[in-house]
C-alpha cells in the first residue's frame, strides 16, 4: 500500500532498518522517538519530533515542536529510549517494548 503522508513514509522507511539485536544507535533512537511521538504525542496542526542526546544507559529525545521552520522546545519531558532493548518510555504516554513498521498500520 503506497503511503502519501511524507512523515509516515520517512518513519516507515526508518523503522524498517532498525535491528533490536545489537542495541540502539543514536540514529535509530531518533527514528524510534519520532515514531513514538507521531503515534502518541502529536496534536492536530503541531507535529512533534525529538532531538536526541546521550543519557548514559538511554537516549533522551527532547520534544521539539512548532509551526513552520522554527522548531521550539515544547517544555514536555523527554522521550526515553533504552540503548539495549529499545524500550520507549514517556510520562505523557504508554511505555512500549518496541515500535516497528506494523505500529503505523491503521
């Protein structure tokens, strides 16, 4: 099924490359955090994404949002991605063991 939404296309392509077998790299954490926010953290008209930083045993995805080309910190707590398992936690949404391409299916 073709995907017409550019954001969803980016997420589907990125999620298809993630391997949970050897830990989560910073680039994979970015895709996972963005997919999580796409599923559980966006408001109509305000697409959110994560700016990843190292947090020791986990990646922190600072939540960035805004309209147009001026992304701003939202003041929301960061999304946490476990570096070994890929588990995602966020106080504003559910804890997920994994996100994969099927998570985006209707």
